[in-house]
C-alpha cells in the first residue's frame, strides 16, 4: 500500500519566511493535486522550541549557514525558523491539510535537530513513523515538499534503511542548495536506490 509523505510545507520555508526555499510555494498546486490521488496522507512539521540548538542565534559568534561540530556530527546552523506556535511554523495556507491522517512533528528536542521523518539527526532517536507505517501496511512512500537537500533527502535515505520503497516526486520538491548540497542530495538519493517519478506519471 502507498502513501503520500508531505515534508515541511510551512510558512518559514516559503518565500517571505525565515528560511525560505527559493520558489518553495510553487510546488503547492501540484501537491494539492497529488493529495486527491492518495488515500493515506502523512505530513511533517518542523517544530522547534525557542533557543533550539540548530539556530545560529543560540551560538555566540556564529552566523546562519555556518557549520559546527556537535555530539552527533556536523550541524548546519540556521536562522531561527519554525518556532512552536508561531505563524512561521504553520502550514502554508494554500496547502490542503484536510486529508492528512497523521502529522509528525520533529525537531522539538532542544539539543537535537531532526531533518528526517524517521530519525532525528543523532540517527538513533525515532519519530515513531516506522511503526505507524508498518501497522498500517504501508510499503511505498511518495515524497514531496521542502527541502530536497535536507528534510526530503534524509527522510528518503532513512526510509530506505527502514525497508520502505521510497519514491521522490521530482516536480513536487524544492531545495535550499548550500554549497552544492542539492546536486549532492540527488546523487546520494540515487545511489541509495530512490525511485524517481513525477506528478504526471502518478496522476495519469
Ligand atoms: C529543514 C533546515 C532546517 C527542512 C528543516 O525542512 O529541510 N531544513 N530545518
Ligand atoms: Zn528546522
């Protein structure tokens, strides 16, 4: 059984937001069309407490997009974004959220960032999604949303490790692209065995 996984289509990742993905909102009409085609819809929501460790503002002398070493490896520092309860953390108002059956929030532990929908960045702390998918008999996840080179990529890599068939809908994702991270992400996902599709193929 298949499901649609909608990653982080939140105001802060759209133009005008704190961590805007260029043209991030341009995928929304396509995502809304895809929603009509799926029976199971899963959404993710980046959901950070104030003062989160992934924010540059939490580290003296650091600027957004600097990288630091933390216990679990290297961590990019971001502008403050998707702070719990703020408008920036809300889903974009044009996204149809009515059919979403589960919303996985991530990044709510102050000391750990979480890009993937399966594991936080320590690669150990789970979100519970594997259990949810297994109990519902879902084998195939069609992934759309923001950002291709961070939360989408990590969700796909971890999903494959967790035994799911992960598909990326090429025309329904957009990337941030920090120092070539977008090309690198596509390469990593392909090497890992992601299935690449597009909305035309799914909707035909
Ligand atoms: C994301 C950076 C920080 C994403 C979330 O949704 O790709 N990127 N937090
Ligand atoms: Zn975040």
